[in-house]
C-alpha cells in the first residue's frame, strides 16, 4: 500500500472514530439527562398532588380533579395514581391512559424501596413512596415527554449533520495532507529511478521540501551514492593503475633481464638482479595493499599488530633514499621529554607503511630543494606526524579535491603519477581511525598532518 493511502486511511479513520465516539457520548448524556429531568418533574407533580390530597381531605378529590383539568397539558399523554398507606387508590387523573405495571410497581413500593423507575414503550413510568405530614402515600406516574423527545430527535439530526460534515472535512484534509507528505517521497523515488549509475559525474539528488527528515534523507542518500561512486571508481581505476604500473616495470624488467643475458661480469649480473628484485618486491607490496583494501571494503577485518610508527617511517626513508640518494629527510621529535609510548600503535604494518610511503614520495616529487622535514609531535596524548616540504603550494580550490581520486594539482605537471596516492593514504588512515589534513605554512610549505586517535 502506498504511504499516501496509509496516511489517508489512518488519519481519517482515527479522527472519524474519535468524532463518532464523542458525538455518541453527547447523545447518550443528553438522553440520560432528559430522562432524569422528566422523572423529577413527574415526582414533583406527584408530591404536589399528594400535598393537596393530604391538606383538603374529602375536598381533595374535587380540587384535584379541577387541578388535573387545569394541568392536563403539563405533560403530553399522562396518567397519575395516588394510593394511601394501605395502598388503596385515592386519586386517579382523568387521562384514559392505562398503566399496565401499576399493580406490580405498587407491590414493590415500600419505605425501604421508595423509588422505582421503568419504561412502557416510550413512556417514562415512576413509582414513589412519599411521607407528607406523617401520612404515607404511594404515587405512580406514567407520561410521555413530548418536548424532551422532540429535542432529542433534533439533537440527533444535528449530531448526524455534524458527523457528516466532519467526515467530509477530515477526508478532504487527509487527502491534501497525504499528498503534501507523500510528494517528497514520490519525488525522491522518481529521481532515484532516473539516477544514472553509469554517469561518473557528481550527481546530486535534491527534493523540494521543508521537512527536515526528507532533507536529511536526501543528504544521506547523496552521501551514500558519493561513497559508493568513490569506492566503485577507486576499484575501477585502481585496476587500471595497477595494470599500468605493472606494464612499465615488467617491460623494464624484461628489458633489463634481456640485457643481462649478454653480460659476462657476474658482479654486474648480481647487482642488476638485486635492483630488479627490489623493484618487483615494491610492486608486489603495492598490489598487496590494494588487495587488502578491497578485502576491507568487502567487510573483512584488518589484522593489526603493535608497531612503532617512527621505525616504520625510518624504513620508508631508507627505501626512498636508496633510489634518491641526494634527497634529505630531517626527523625531529617534540617536545624534548618525548613520551615514546605513544609511538606504539596497533596498526596493519603493510597498510600504514604504504600510506606514509605515499606521503614521503609526495614530498620527494614536489620539493624544490630536495629536503623534507618530519616532526613526530608528542605534546598531547595522541601522536601527530607532520611531513612538510617547500615548493609550489595548492590553491584553496585545489585543496577541496586534494584527497579525491585522480586529482592532480597545477604543481603536478610534468611529474609522474595518477592521483591515487593521497586518496589511498586517506583511506588507509580512516581504516585505522586516524585523520590526515593538508595545510600551507609561511606561504610556500606543503604540510601534511596525520593524527592518530
């Protein structure tokens, strides 16, 4: 069932039922009030008649007759019977109306059971025991409340009209509200159906609504799509990147091996094989890192061990300088009383090593003086690693896309790379609950700050 129809049914049925119950309660209370009021009027007339009978004795019959003729229009279609203490009839109104239960009620009346009320068709019938001037009397009255029933019928018609109007208004309002509430959902559903999964551009789904829940829903959906696209693109182009990175080194490896076939010097052959071994090992590590990240994205847990971050960084420096002997890394610990315990962090050594390798390689590529500075900051309880180099910096606009896949700034012209290194490093740090940010210091220093939680 559509949500619009559910809202229409639930809201309208709830309001209609509550209205119906309320109007029924009003009708029931009015009916009870009519009956109670009319019976009290019957009782008052019985007492008044008994008072005349008791006051005037034998004259009471004639006086009561005259009074009865005068008040005959008090009630519509009425019959009254008055009995003495021995339950002998001493007065009967001139109406021809018959009271079928008169004897039954009279037998039940006593000083203990002084009030009986019942119905005969639509007539109100009461029997009472009354003491007047120490004399005991019994009175029975049967009457039809014409005006009361007339008001009751009028009230019934009014309540039915009110209920019909309320039902119409509620259905109309429910229809309008259900459309207003369901429109953003319908719009969001339509845009999701029209969403092009093959479009690699940043598609954003926006819906025209003032409802915060739907706005948040569209925002979360856009975030989900963005993350999904990023993951999809990362895997897609990572494969391309790997294949490209493999093609060239393998071609070079084959070429170098072919050259070594013609060498007679054993030392040169061993040196060449050693160089190719290092290159092949580095390439294998890169492939392994990407495969591990793919496993993590698939829901597998990453294996972590307690590792000293500074030792891992020094290993990276040693590997980089073996290919770039002219480049100088300066490593500094702050403060002087550095707490070495914060250097021991539970990480996946291969992943973190690759993440820092990308940052250090970045410093080598973009430094303008073949120098980079690494600061291990232990001024707080968490470790911060700052890697900085002087050189051309990024604009504010470029900084927004720095960690996006395949982004390359203006300062990367004529330099090798595919724009995957920083995106890969950020993903690795996120896996380890660490953050990475880029900032510019003194106008010409590129600074990357890694903070472990």
